[in-house]
C-alpha cells in the first residue's frame, strides 16, 4: 500500500494477498503531491474504518453539496464545509487558518446568518473596507472572501455571489526599504556585543552567533533571499570572474549574478580552510556543512535578523 507517481500523475496503490487481484491501483488525477497525500490519507482512514473497500470500487469523496436549499444556508455551516473542502485539497494548515480567521471575522458582521444576497454584500463591504485595518489586510480579506463565495456558488450552496458588486481594494505598492551601511553596522555591532557577553558567560562556544554577521552583510550586498543563501555552496561561486550562480530561485529559474567588491571581500574574509566544493558557504561552527533543511535555516536566519533589527530600533 502506498502513494506512487507515474508519468507525473499520482496513484494510490493497495495490496492484500487474500484478494483477487492482490493489488488495486486508483488514479488520484492530480500532479500535486500535497493534494495526492491528502486524498490518500482519506482513503487510508476509510479503509481502516471499514467504510470503503478498494476491491469493491473507486473511493467516493463525501459530497460537499448542502442538503439545504440556497435560501436556508447558514453562514457558519457554509464556512465549515468550505474549510473541510480546502483541507481535502491539501491546502497548508497556515492557509486554512487564514481562511478561518477572515471568514469567522466576517461572520460577526452578518446580521442574518441565513444567506441573503444584499445583507451579506453590505456586511462584506463594511468588513473589507474597515478603516481600522491596513490596505494589505483589506486586500487579503477581499481575496479570501471572493474565493469562498465563488466556491459557494459553484457548489450550489448559494445562488448569487454577494461579492460581485463589491469593488476590489486598491493595494498601494510599497517597495521594501533597503538597509543602509550605517544601519547594517548597528545590527552587526549588536550581534557582536551579544556574542561577547554570552561567550564570556560561557553560554555559547567560540564562533557561534557571530558567524551571522557575514551572512547578513552578504545578503544585503547581493540582494539574495534567505532561502537562496541557505542553499548557497562554494561550488556556486566563481571568485575569479566574480560571479555567483543561483540554481533555485523563487520563480523556479536559474540566475547568474555579478558580485560587488564588498560581496567578494566578505567571502574572502571567511575561514575557508579545508573547505570542499559541496560545503555550504554560511553555516554555524557546529552546523552540517553538506546537508540541512534550507527552509528551517532561512526561517531561523530571518527570525534572528528581525530580532537584532528591533533591538537597535530599526523599523
């Protein structure tokens, strides 16, 4: 029994030597691993509970259709069915949590829990354009509610989309403010001070914490993302030609970028004794130089940077 992939499509395969044939395979009709895993888990649960037998026919997903007519649909019930549907589609817990937060926030604004197009539209408009929240939050609310109402219409839970006449909020484009050399210096000094105090108190070993100073400096002078820095190895760097190769960007493409003199200086300042090509460029003294979770490394680096940024009073 297991989840397998053939020609890009995921299949659920079940085996029982007492059955004929001993193996049964069903196409999950998806190329998305998360969605496939979610469906396969549901099949396993139904098999273990005895509500489904792979040798008797395809797995039937519980219907998302409400037994009530559109005019009797309760908002709270509709939200629960929607969240269950997103979970079955393999949406991440963070996404489900955000949907729940937005929709339950809207629930408190609706005067009549039974679907009424005009009442719901007015409530959506007031909730989305709440002046106490930022434009980014307004856009988030609109987008999540729009996904919810379109799903509700498609599945037959409601007959009219109440958000159709609500204008989409105009989100102001705000470019991130770059860190200046003076601000970078403040952050590096804060790390160094913290490092020396903890080293003196024998709370850490030599080289811990302070190795992040070249990491943060290199990030600022190259514009690389934390995830890209987490995957950066010495074999990706051509010091002779001052070039760096990024093999996995956020958009999935590869890129070669030129290195400035300051970026080169940072690399040259690192302890490169006994370094091999597959070693990560940035790592803690006791960290694995060859294998690690890029996601966890990036999240931790970002968290530490935010901590020292706040400590020195930067916005």
